[in-house]
C-alpha cells in the first residue's frame, strides 16, 4: 500500500484560495495514484520523479500558484517529490502540518474497525451514544449518515470562516454538542450529500463515548 500527501502551509489561516485549490489538489492525488499503480505493475524500482506528473504540475502552475509540496509514498519511502517554494519560505517536504479534512478517511477506517468488532453498528442512531441529539430533534441521524455526509445538518459555507468556527471549540465533545444544539436541519438525513466535517466529527465523537478515550488516542 502507498500513501500520498499534499501539504499546504498555515492550515489554520488559509485564504479563500483553498476553495479554488481543492479540485486541482484532488486531481494531483488521482494522477499520482494512477501513476504509482501503473508503474508498480511494470517495475519494482520506483523513481523519485515522473516526467508526466512534472509536466502536469508545470502546465497547471498558474492554477496551483507558486507554493506547492507534492509527495507520494510507497513502503514508507518517498517515490515522488515535487517542491515549489517561491512563497512558502521554510515549508517543504519535511515540514509536519495538520492533515485537516484529508484525515476523514482515517475516521471512517477507525469507525469501521469498531463495526467489524461488533462494538457499534452503522445503523445505530447517534443519539444512542450522544443523547443531546435526541434533545434537539436529531435522534434519527445514524452513524451511516455521518460517514456518507448525509446527516442533513446545515454545514458551514466554504472559505476561511469555517476554519475560525472550528478553532473556537476546546474539544471534539464541545464541537459535536454544538452541531446538535445550534445547527438547523437542512434536509432529511439520507436524502442529500453535503460534504463537510460535521458527519466525520460526529462519528469520531461516538467512538470517544464508546471507548472512553479521546479520538487522538483511538487513531494512534
């Protein structure tokens, strides 16, 4: 298995360009994915550069801007690396930064591990573990809704204000309680997809309740 990482500087103070950059960053991930799969079928030795990927990044540099770090890993080793550091100072492929929304797959994997172990069910209602959801008429939301972005809870619009909203909560419990008590229902659960952090955060909080551990300890 391989891991891919595209990093951005200052995750808590990103400008509105993050909305524009999400799609191209996804394209980079997809491109690296297909390149690694196809290359691994033809050779056991992977190079640290790929002419096709380099050309793609160069052709779209105007869209990406002058600041980009792209890394692809396989077997714990970097098999592709590209750094464009004109505007990001000391930020490079060795800089550690918050994974942010890119960690949602890890939340889903952790939840499914507990589903496989029989500790929880995807069709369990969230209110079974977090009673405040029942208090505010959201008792019909399930863990499955959380992982498929179909909770129906009103999400923040894209942009820097979303980051500021998240930073005001001291912990995951406070944030998820606020989702239950302060957010309106935008549509019936299971009927429409709204991509946001709400569902994964609620699912992560369910695991905290079940395990009596903080989520960072669970994923470790």
